[in-house]
């Protein structure tokens, strides 16, 4: 294939290509062969996690001081794409490791918290889940009830309930968004990180969902759990929303990771369907020779590459050690969620009855990416943010419409996630 690297602003460096190759090899050899069995059983993808850890792929985003490789969002996106191409459930393990609590701990946490968690996460010996969503606080997360109260003996007591914590039943720790005493609405919301075996933490249920069966969500209850200063990731101040805004901005890592998994799963589906059309012969000629089906492939590739480019812009804008900007991230997530739905759906159609069968990987990919359109902030929540930004005169770094505010000075956050 012709080499046109110089013309591509997002061309991968040699080390990034090497990382992609390694992740693809592990995904093909160790993850893909087990994906269907884990989907059927619902067992967490522990072998996949062990293979990723053995290849040092869980170290990607953790700082070198804690045994990581110190890479950023671009490299996280590369690995997530390649793992999700084989299995979204296994990619979710990477997502929690790259773009979940460890990022926040490294950027915001006190030194004992970093030392407690980061080396273990980098080695693949610990997983930390995320507890944000509650029955009355999904998109409108500022209505959360989980709260701290002062403990006369020192520290605080945590009480509340989180109903969607991916792999919360498997994880060793959980990052819990909660309200500090005296806070209301978005004011006073901060976060703590605690072990899941701490007294008062209970797994009260495990969801049976449409997809990502091997990385499903758990319900977690917190009953008077003791919290010390060392457990505080970022303290909520009841007089303002500062901590809440920092936590929301951190979700941009997770959204880019979510988009990366969608791009990866959709790439795998497009490749699978293309190979099938080239192989499958009807009336003495390959299905791939039919123009109507080539047009389907063209539409799939257009949706996928559009999303991929928006994603690359968002992760490149994060720079080394930074956070992807909210507007570009929201656009990338919506485009990737939609592209994955379209591509996986059409790929099933292109295989006819075989696409619908559990013997083939496409229906699993479709069920898996469906949840990604809801998790990490729904498509509608992202559209609210994009539309609100446009109305306020904010533009992206690649402005295509007339706005007034570009880059870091623009409105930094939204109350919806
Ligand atoms: C696979 C998966 C994994 C998840 N993992 C986690 C996790 O690890 N940790 C965690 O804390 N949560 C997790 N979640 C929960 C997820 O973040 C929430 O489901 C999501 O934020 C939506 O909240 P909700 O389900 O309460 O829906 P609601 O907020 O009740 O929304 C219902 C519908 O209304 C729409 N809507 C709501 N408000 C508006 C508005 N103002 N304008 C337009 N439309 C609106 C939504 O887009 C949605 O379509 C996960 C969810 C899924 C599906």
C-alpha cells in the first residue's frame, strides 16, 4: 500500500504503531478465541486481563513513577480499538484501567492513594470500578443522594447506593461520586476511592444486560462506610461546584475511550463483512461484486472514518498528560456511537441469516456497542452539550461555523453528562 504518512496530521509514530501491532496480536491470539464463551457464560474476562497484563498493555496510561508507560489518550485509544475489534467486554477492562479511576487518582489523588492503587493497577493486580449513576441520578447526575456525614471519631461515613458500576462485582476498588455534608445540587459533590471489601460495602446485584455480558454492571450499596482523608480523591465544597466540574471534565477520557471501543468494534465488523462478501458466491459470482452491497460497504466506511477522524482530533488535542476537550470529545462520542450502530447493524444484514446467528461474532458486537451509546453519557446528553455550545458561540479547534470562542476560554463544562 502507498505510504502517505507525511500528509496525515494524526499519523502514528513508530512506537505507537508497535503498540497497535502488539495489542492486535494479543487480541487475535488470546482474546478473540474466548470472547464468545465469555459472552455466553457472563464470566468476567480474567484470561484476557491476564494476557493484557503479561504483555504490559495494562500499563499504558499509568505514570512511570508507578510502573506504567506514561502514555496518554492517543495510545489508550489505539489499544482500546484493537482489543474491542476482538471483544468489547475485554476492552472494557482496559477502559477502566486507562480512562477510569486510575487517571483521576494520578491527576488528583493524595500520594498514599497513588501508591496504594497505581502500581497494582499497572501490574494488572487491581481493578477499580466507577460508581456515579443512581436510580434518580443518571444523566442529571447532580441529583445524586450518596453522601458523606461527619464521623465524630474522625473522617466521614459514606451512605448511598450506585446502580450501574461496570465490573463492580469483580473490582477491588470503587471510585464513588458523593455529596459532602451541606452540599446541594451540584455544589459539594466530590469523590472518594475505597476498597470493595471494606466493611459496609455490598454488591447487591449484578445486571443481566443485552450486551457486554462478561463486563456487566453491578449494584453497590454503601452502609456507614468509614472514609478517611486518604480516601478522598477530590473533596466537595458545599459552597461551590468546582470539584464537580473537575470530575465532569475527567469523564472526557472515558468518553474518548468509549468512542475508541466503538470504532474498534465497528472496524472489526466491517472487515468481517467485507471478507464474507468476497468469499460468499451466489449465482456463480461473489456477493462483493454486487454494486448495491458495495454501496453498503461504502456507507459503513464513510460513517466509520468520519467518527475515527473526530476521535483522533479529540485525543490528539489532549496532548501528553492532558484531558481531551469537552466539545471535540462529545462530537467524537456521538459520531462513534452512531457509526458503530450503523456499521454493526449493516454487517449483520450483509451476512444474512449467518449475521444473526450466535455462531458468528457480529450479533455480539452489535449487542455490545449498543450499551456504549448509553454509558459514559448518552448520545442525547452529548447533543445537549454540543448544541448548547454552538448557541453560546463556542467553536471547535477546526471551526466550520461562525463562533466567537475557541479553545480553553470557552465554556468548560456541562451539568449533564
Ligand atoms: C453498558 C453500561 C455501562 C455503564 N457503566 C457505568 C459505570 O461503570 N458507572 C456508572 O456510574 N454508570 C454506568 N452506567 C450508567 C450510565 O452512565 C447511565 O445509564 C447514563 O448516564 C444514563 O442515565 P439513566 O440510565 O439514568 O438514563 P436517564 O438519565 O434517565 O435518561 C433516559 C433517556 O432520556 C434521555 N435524557 C435524559 N435527560 C435528557 C435531557 N435533558 N435532554 C435530552 N434527553 C435526555 C437520555 O439520553 C436517555 O435516552 C452504564 C450504563 C451502561 C448502559
